[in-house]
């Protein structure tokens, strides 16, 4: 049985983007490293909804969560995703006037 590495990579990449593009998850990623109490206060979520998000982020490799200490750190994937978002924002800023004109013309 041959493994389709491209299909697996694409599936994981899409899962990472889906999780990272959620506004609350994006806030979480931008505030790493941190701990649970600080993060709960920042994102205004109680423990269970926050833990659900953290489990999802951990599952796709976007956070390193030391559950016994509550310590949360970014991963190499997190750093790459956040840098990619910054680059995308720069590129969007370059074409923003054109996009606005197109929308309101």
C-alpha cells in the first residue's frame, strides 16, 4: 500500500489553517508563550471552552501544552503560520486600495 504523502500534507495544512484562522485561536497563538490563567483572562473564555480550543490547537501541532504546569508555547508550525499571516497582511495592504475600489465601485 502506497501512502500519498502529498494528500496527507495537504490535509494537515488545511487543518492547521482552519484552526489558526479562527479569531480567538489566532489571539491565543499571538500570545504565546503564556499560561492558562493569563490566557483565560485575555481571551475571556472559561476553562472548558478554552481547553477545547487548546486541545484542537495541540492536535494540529500549533501549540506545545504542558498540561501538568499549564504552560503553553508556540511550535515551529505556529511561528511559520504567524509569519505567513504577517506577510499576507503586507501583501493585502499593497492591493487594499484596489480591493476597496472594486468593492465600492
